[in-house]
C-alpha cells in the first residue's frame, strides 16, 4: 500500500456537517466534503492487511484497498475506473450506505476504521466533475428486449448492465420520475435528487428507455409485458408496511412513514402531490414509532417542517454504547448509533411498546408500556405521551401482492417475497426474474445494487447462452 505506516501516523477524520441549527432550515445536503489533501491522508490509513475483509463486508465487493492506494498516489481517474467496475452508483452509496465495509475494516479491530465511505464519495463526485463518467453505449445490439419493472437501485443497476450488454431495455416506473425510493423515500438533505437525475441521463444515453407514470399491474397488464419482451425483471420494492394494530389506530394524524416522506420530496422537486392529503409537522408534537433509517428520516423531515418536538420510540432495548470487537468483527455490530437527524434534537426512548392511541376526533396522545429484557410488559410501567402527529416506521413485510404479483401467479417464499435464488434470480415463470427488496425483503441500497448486477448477469446468460457481465 501507499504509506505503510499511515495508519500509525494519521487519525481518522470524518466528513463534517453544517451545524444542526443551520441545516434544519433547508432540505439541501449538509455534509461538508473534505479537501483533496484530507482525502489523500485518509486513504493513506489503509493498511497492507493481507486479507482485506472490507471486500466481503461490502455487498458489491468493492476493491477498496486498490482504490485507496490509487487515491493516495493521486491517480484519481484509475480509482474511479476501479470503483465503477463493481458499483454502478458509488456517488449514491457514498452518501447513504451505512458502510458495513468500515465495520469489517481490519484496522477497526484495534483502532478506528478507514473512512471508506468518504473516500468512495469523493472519487465518484470527482469523476463527474472531471467528465470521466460518460455514457457507455454498446458496440452492437443483440436484438433482445428486456423489461425492468421498478426503477429503484436494483432496477437501475440491472438496466444499466443489460443496456451495456446490447439489449433493448425498457424500465417501467409507477411514479412520475425514475429512482424509486432513491427519489421518493430518501430525503433531499441526505441526497439531492440531481444525483439520481444525472445517472438517469447517462442511462438514457446508453439506450435505456424509461416509461414513467406506468403502474404495472394497474395501468398495464404484466402478462402483456411478459409477452412483448424476451425477459422481465421484477425489481419493485418491499412496500407493504408493518402496521400497529392497537385501539385508536384509525384516528386522524397517524400515518405510515412512506406516506409522509415522498410528499416532502415532491415538494422540493416541484412535483404535484396529486389528490393525497397533505401531511405537515409544523407546530406539532411528533412521535415516530420505529428506530431505523426510515424513522430517522421522519425526524429530520419533521424538524425541517417546523415540528415543536420529535420523540422516537423503539421497541427494542437500548444497544450498548460500544461493541465487543473481539466478538463482532468483521460483522456489522449492534451498538448505539446516533444519526444526523436524531442529533438535531430528537428525544429517544427504548424498550417501549405502544398499546393504544387516544384522542377526540384526532390523535392526542399515546398510551405506552415499558418492556423487560424478555420483551414483556413491566407491570405498573404504563405512561402516556402527548402527540399531534404519529409516524409508523416499523419496517416492511413484503412486496404488495395485489396486481402484478397476483396476476403472474408466481411462487412466493415463506416471508411473502418473490421466490428466486441468488444464482439465476429466476422465478417460477421461465422468462421472469426478481431482484432487490422484492426478492430478499427490505434491505440496504448497496444490496439492491448487488442484486441488480447479478440479476443482469443471469438474464444476459439466459438470453445469449453466455455472458461477459460480472456478477
């Protein structure tokens, strides 16, 4: 590696944030990118560790030590080529991935890991700034037509790979613009939508055709798409949310998180909300039920809309402040993490179950109980919390089955996801494949990109008998 003693001489330095008091006043990205000199220093911390577990910690198997070394030697263009060889959208994962690669970093055993995510984002952004990221249309066309249903990270990754292999790729998206949850779920303050738009533009130049405002299974029959194409990839999301079926659930003011977040994204981009009920947190006491990323996004959005207070309730116990690295490394550890949104002023409470919503004509308070280590209610621990607005952010169970999936009559697994394996991604219907959250259940963006790439490999091999696409 570049600087053999770098990890001994240089401390970890993460990207800085705008102060919370400033960033809650807007919906733009608030991360302050490090200078080129600082990124180079951070890349120098990458050890010559022999067995780079970061490769396996990263779902797309990024060749992290290689591009760290290239950055250290100021060979940014080759670093960008290397990075894009395994990841179609590193500027996206460099912004929103939780970085399991850093948990797997060998340096993390005894010290702080390399700032892999920051370096990845810097490489990807520089590649765009320098004009190195350009369309890569195929040299020849195969004459095969492939339909991709869903334009989230799995669908986009698969579509780009298949188009570069020479296939005529058509992406069907039910919303007004491509991107799936990248556009309609992730708030702009975490990733501005121009990041997605420039990739879509690149893909269009590579021959991908996007059909937006087309809800497959509703506006068009999936069986017609199957007939008109040589292969079909189902790459929709896991959109059936987990509900909280307790008394008072039907009171006005209680919403699923994914009814709230897309509205604000549409407002920022100037897109019409349609005829849905507007949801605003301004001047309200907001309760977020669920401690994951979606709940955190509700917190940040609520503060930016002007909520007077935000409280996040988590049914699980509070994790330890620090993991036991000897037991957890190189796996993703369970430990207390505070997101940038939580750090903006949210109150957090753990081991809490909501037993009832109360209110006269609208939600006014939650009745809760504390749980013991066995997740059982603690007698006498009941309490109430005032609430004007409640968001349910407790995860997703499986894809929506009505419409497309029901019409195809394809096999589902025990969890209700579309059944397909990780070798050929083929469903019970020969021409139909599945990848991403629709196949594996709710997961990370980087897992969706991996599945999209691997599904493209499988589809190309299915159509042509052989493939040069990487898995």
